[in-house]
C-alpha cells in the first residue's frame, strides 16, 4: 500500500506573509502566479514590480516588497481582483503593503501639489499616505 | 412626488457644482423630491482596504445614520466615489461586531443598518426605467455618438458592481433612451488613474490619452461619465495630441435631454455636435 501523501502550508509560511494576510484579509498563498492580474493592470507599465511579482515577494516573506514603488502606483482599481482565477483581491494586498510601509516609517517621496486640486483628488491621495 | 434622500459629497458642491444643478432639475422633472441629508460629512472618497482600520468607516457610517434619522431607506449619490465608499461601508457594518464598535464612536446615536446606497445610474435604470426616460425626453440627442465611460467604482469590486463588471450595458441603454447612439469602446471600464492625479500626473496623462483615443477610435463625439474625478482627469490631464472629445457627466446629459436650461451643458453638447454634426 502506498502511504498517504499530505501537503500543507504549515511550516512554510513566512511571518511577513502572515502579517500581510492579517492586514489585507487576502491569502497570498492562494496565488499560483498565473500573471493574469499583471496582464490586465492598467498601471503595470509604471510599476517597478508587476502585481504578481509583488505577491511572489510576499509569499517568499521578502520584506523588500515594502520598498517598492508598485503599491504606490496601484490605484486600487480592482481590475486584478475581478479577474484573478483564485479570487485574490490584490488591491487589498497592495493597501496592506502601503500601510505596513507607512507604519514602519518607509514613506514615498513627499508630494507637493503644484496647483489647487479638487478636494476629491486631494482627500483620496492623502488618505493613501496616512497609516 | 417621490422623496429620496440625497448625499451630494464635496465635488458636487464645488468643482462639479454645475453637474448637481442640472441633474437635480432633471430629477425634479421626473417626479423626485430630493431631500439633501442635513449636516452630511465627507464620505472619505476611498474605502479603506485594511482590516484593522475601523476609524475610517466612522465618517461614511455617520452619513448612513443621518439617512436613518430622516426615516428614508435609500440614499442617492451622484458621484461614483461617494457611491463606492458609502455602499461598501454599509456592507462593512452588516457584521454585528463591527457595527457595535463603530456605534461606540457614534454614541449616543446608533446606526441600525439596512440603508441602501444607490447611484444616479441605478436610479435611472431600476426606478425610472429606460422606457419612461425615452418618453420624458424633450430634447433628444439626435443620434449624437456618446461613449459611456464607466471607470472603476461602479463596477468593482464585484459585490458592489451595479452592472456586469466585464460587460456593462446600463449607461449605453440610458444614452439610447435619450436619443443618442451609444459607442462602446475597449477602455470603457479601465481606470483613469483617480487620485494619482495629485501624486503621479504623468501616469494619469498616459491613461487619459489612451481612454480618449480609444473612444475616438470607436467613433465617439463625446464621453459620458458617472464620477466627478474621472471628469476632472479626462478634461484636465490630456496629453498633447489627444482628440478633442467633450466629456459630460451623466446627469448633464440627462438634464439636456429633459429640457433643462444649462449654458454649460449647451456648450458641451454644442462642442460634441460640431465634431459630429449629428445634433441640429
Ligand atoms: S491573477 Fe491571481 S493567481 Fe494569477 S498571478 Fe495574479 S494574484 Fe496570482
Ligand atoms: S488594483 Fe492596483 S494592482 Fe490591481 S489592477 Fe488596479 S492598479 Fe493594478
């Protein structure tokens, strides 16, 4: 008789990935790296890592994900989330990375608006910058 | 007259003031008595996506509480961003434990839950109906080729989509009901860049260029939008060489068709008509 083969996440999960999961409510290990999110992200061209690569770093527990510009370029448009075959809403993962970075004092370059903007734009932009 | 509670939000009272006047005038013609929420506050514009951030839901829930105090069951928004934050917050506090904790901030009042948040587009589709819209149209669009641009918030994330996120049709149907020709185009559901307009103007310009070229490629003479921030970006963030497509807010198009006199809309429709010569 062949013995039973059991696969489990236990012991393989990085604490950083757990923290991102806790904050985002999205399980990073659900992602199987198909790349559909990145193929459809309207902002991917401006990111230093593609959305699926950001998720891969999180899976690997690599905290360099906190220093990427990608989460700051992400506009929370949820295009990736509605298309992901595994139901990962990456916009939430991106928000968790922004919040974690801010709470650790890693902030993006300061923003100096060059003209008056509508409140709707300013409030949206600055909320993203407050942990 | 049918009463409906109304949450304007900051944009409709300031940079998009013109959108509000015409829309409310058109809704009055359609038999709605608009009840603006007294002492409404900012919805927050973006919905917080992290799990441990209750504080940011207090603002939107306070607005829902005020709708409850008006003894209305529904609240109308004209802005897609307001729709997004309010609808998602209403859903967020369907969980009794979250509701209990948010209500601790609202003490001595308490939100009971159950207020439904709707957007102008869903009001037109589900309550007024396309047939009635067509019947009430006094100044038909005469086949003006209008491209509906949905952007994000009315379609994503999925639980809050007012229509099929991949293939929406509601705005096209409204345009047709008002006598226009709806022009679908590939970029109609792709994000304009939203508040990146403050931090990454370059990125938004690239997006806006693509969206307008895509609409023009489909043969559009004007764009119609549901969000004042999309509206701002699509007008103010055009890179050089972008086609000169006028952008109208959905309520402006409605106001025009219902016969409201709004010089701003008249000039926009005029601009569209010049490029198409469809409106005579
Ligand atoms: S679409 Fe989903 S499963 Fe595919 S790479 Fe992106 S997050 Fe992973
Ligand atoms: S939510 Fe962010 S990562 Fe996802 S498609 Fe939009 S911009 Fe890209």
